[in-house]
C-alpha cells in the first residue's frame, strides 16, 4: 500500500446461504495475501463461517461483537497467528446475533462499521466484510452501507438464481437510500462443473443482462479439496505445494482479476477495462509455499 493510500472495502454476500460466499471470501483474501497484499477478513455473520474456515474456535476470542459495541481498537481484536500469509481475521461467534439489544437505541445502526472500517483501511490493502445471508441483519445492512464494492457468489443451482435476483434488488435499494457509491465488483461462479449446463447458462444470461461486464472471467470448479480444507480450518494456500492444486490456481487468477478491477475502477465502471494480465502469477514461486507439518493436501 502506498503512503496515504487507503485500503479497499469489499462486502461479500448473497441472499441465499450455501453458495460458496464464505469459501470465496477467505480464499480470495488468501490468494491476495499470497501475492503480497495485506488483507483483513471481518466476520459479520453470527454463524461464524469465516472464523471456522480459518480454524479459529468460535467461543474463544472477542471479535466483531466487541468491535461494534465498544470503542475497542481494531488491532486488539485481530487474530494474526496461524492465518494464511498476509491475512488477518476479526472473528465472530453466535453472540453476535444479540447485537440488536446491545447497541444504543440512539445509534444509527447502519453506521456501526464506519469507525472500525476507517481504522482497517489505514492498515490493510483489502478489507473483506463477510456478511450473513439475511439482508435484514444489522451487520449486513451496515456492511452494505459502508463498503465500496459488493462481491456476489453464485452456484449453478435454482436457489442461487433467486438469491442473485434478491441481491440485485437489495443493492439497488442500498444505492438509492444509504450508499450511492456502492458498486458491484462482480459475480463469481463457484462449484462449476466443467461440462456446460442449462442452468449455468441461465445464470450467466441473468448476470450478463442485469450487470453487463460484471461476471468474472475466472470461475471456481467443483473440488472435494475445498470442503476438506474448510473442515480442517485451513485455506488451500496453507496446504503444501498449493501450486499443484488446480482450484488454488483458479483463486490466484480470480484474485488478480479482482485486483485489476479495483485498481482501475474508472475504466472498469465505464466498461473499457483492458484484459487482465495473468503473467504476474509466475512470480508466486517456491519462496511463497507454506508447508505446515500436520497438513497434507490429502488430509
């Protein structure tokens, strides 16, 4: 990050659960971290999906609940040990679901993230706000109201189509009433079968019509290794020789495409952005490999 340059704030969400939202959040952050960026994942979901995915016990640490209900500094609530390279976490836990009764009745609840996000932007290149599946939850509304970008995930599944439509409507509502600067960074297709399917084609058509130019070129394939990694509380980038794992390479390419859009915001929003140059990925070499003693790609 250049001096006086603020980090980029990306809300990650969808109005349906089970579409790869959190998996995308932690792996995109880890891919960016692997390439040298400083990333913060702020878990804003009482289900604590990102916290679990990064191997942190959900009842062991203070985190987003304290961040939003006290004046605690962000650095005092950030987990840095045993994280993917370049990634820090502010964890969640089920008690976050009680935030409504813990906040002052005089507080504008759509703005509860403004102070912590402003602090985070001074320290990190990217701040990922991993939201819950309900647009009515306080932290989700606050994330939409605070972020610069919104990142959507979609499975080739009928529920995902409904979730995308709801998300488009909610984002349009946020832009009208709360945060006119919020832009959709893109839609990531996850759990993609290599064979073309009718439903995937329908989803792509919906995205292309509703949001021309916003579908990401890079997709994430179906892969058993992703739920295996989640179950171990790790990302693929904490596996030995992650370069040999095809889905890890997909996330690296996706992270570069995402960064290209962010760094060239004006051209991207105008629809004139040049294609992403993936040659830089050759720099992610052996010196970046993380080889934990207790982990293998096969478990």
